[in-house]
C-alpha cells in the first residue's frame, strides 16, 4: 500500500495505530482557500471512536494539530500538514497475537509488504485509526466542493442486523444530506 494518492491534490498518510501520532500531508491546495475549522472539528468529532456500540472502545479526541499550509484562516498554497496524537494506546494487548494474522485485518499484508518490519500493534499503518486523517482531508475537500455547489453525503443502510429506512437515493436534496450529517447513532 502506498502512502501517497492523487493527481491534482496529493495526500500522504503517515503513522501507525499505536505510534505517537498519525497524520496527513495534503499537497496541491490553492492558496487563499478560507477554511472553517469548526466544520472540520465537527467532522472529526463524528468520526472519533468510543461513541457507540458499533465503534472501537478506544477513547481518542481526534483533534488535528495543523503544522503547515494554513495561516490567518486560509490555505497558503504550501502542503497542508496535520498531526493527530494517539492518546489511548494499549500496545501490550497485541504482544500475544503478534504472529497471528487476524481475519478481516491486514496483519499478513503488512507483514509481507514491510518484510516483517511492520508495526503490528493495532493493525499498524493498516489500522482503521488511519481514517482520522482521511476525515480531516475530506472535511477540507467538502468545504471546497460546497463553494462550487457540490454537496457530499453518505448513508449506511445496514450493518449486520441493524437497518435504516430507505429513501430515494436518486433525488436526495441538500436538506436530506444535512439531516444525515446531523444524525448520531446511539
């Protein structure tokens, strides 16, 4: 798995689930894009674990620390880099299973890709923890797209035996997307 994706905007993920921190570098953003960090923090809060029966019990704030590429409320045009600290690590929990490939995880993939030098704790670089910097990037991109009249939303119809009601996916309105964004599973 490469840590770099994109053409016009390139993103690079770094870190591991049980390392000091995880983060993202976003290269290619135009200078002068005004960002509403409160919207970014709202998206990050929605993603953070430990809030429902379906998520990890790990307690993480997921609040990004922007290191570069942002000044006076706007992008500078240089790479936008953010770091998110890992606060709730229980790395010893993984020592007993370090040589076992867990079903549904990328343990074996990491073992092969990194020639046995991978950080196996919590899935390492292949952990769901790495979705936090992706949400940060997505929150920024959503703001850019919104200014162009493009609105992004998502809906999980069913997880196992928990199922939501359907709606007309072809004719979804901006109001429907806002309602989905504000919905919190308990």
